[in-house]
């Protein structure tokens, strides 16, 4: 039903896959059109003009956009002397795996009070979040607990969206993020040593970058396998909707 090896850059025409890959959009629609934890179906529509993905029901109205959540820092952030410790082929593979479906997420794409979206804020907080999904998920975990985080104010603007999933476990299960949390599901499994957002999100040395690359890649590969299994059986992360669009 989905090809977890497909690199979404291939059908984006040299442009941003999050906006221009038709395959990525179909995959998002397929994967996330399914029942919410309370049983209501979260059906996503692609026909609303000017909207990437749209949902409207008694659960509310939501406008979603795609975001690549695996940052490699091969184009910015990491010092050249750190990257020089790796073969170009290693870095290219790392970059490519981030453009498979396991490295993609959807977040609310509409601005609230003309303030930055979640996607935008993840990028603006370059040294604190640095577009990293593990750090973003830690902020989301704290949001559900009512705790402060660097993304706290932004996440609160989209509280209705996060309420759809009930709690942190519901959010993780819905978006098939189980491979980014502990076995108990209560804590985030970080890509690099975490000290409560005190240090830079960007790896600063070879050892840290190597671990970051290996853990990021392992997460995407595990999530790809989870997505493929869910697509085949409809039993991982919630039952699939019988009315959802076929990819």
C-alpha cells in the first residue's frame, strides 16, 4: 500500500517535497485518516483549495501541513571538521533516509493570531530545537503534562489539535511514534544526550554526531517498518478507516 523506501525528492521536481511531492501527500492522507482514540474518524481531505490536508467534523476543523522531521545538519549547523570525519556516501544515505515516510510528520499548518506555526517555530528555535523530532516530541510530552518547554506557547495555540489524541500515549500511538519513546511509553528516546534543553540541539563533535546519525536512522527505519505493517494489517496504531482514500 505504501513504499517505505521511496525518496519523496524524486517526484518533487527539485522543490520542497513537503509541499510538492504528490506521493508524500497521498501517504499522509492514507496513514492519518483513521479513528481517533475516542473512536471518531479523523478523515483527511485533499480537495480543499489552498490546503495540504483538511479535516472538518464534530471533532473540529484542522488544516495540516507536512514537515520533514529528521535533520542531518549536513547543510548547516554542524561544523565542517565534524562532517569531514564521515564519508560522503554515509552522509548522503543519512540525508536520503530522512526523506522516506518514516521521517515525515504532519502538524497544524494554519497560523493562529498571525504567530508562527509549530513547523516554523521548530526551525526558528535553531539551537534549542533545531528541527529535531525527538526534542519536538519531548515538548509535546510536556504539553500533555502541563509542563513548560521551548515550544510550550506555540503548542498551546493548537491545544484543540492535541486534545484529539487524549494524552501523550494516544498521540504517540496515532502517529506511529512508538520507536521514539521508552518501552513504557512515558519518556522520549533522544537522538543525542539530553540535558533539559540547556545545550545546543546541534551535535558539536564527531562522537555525538555519529550517535545522533545512528539513532535517527534507526528510528526512521523502525517507523518505516511499523508503517508498512500497519498499512498491511490495519492493526498497529489504531484501526484504519474503511472510508479513507487509497494511496
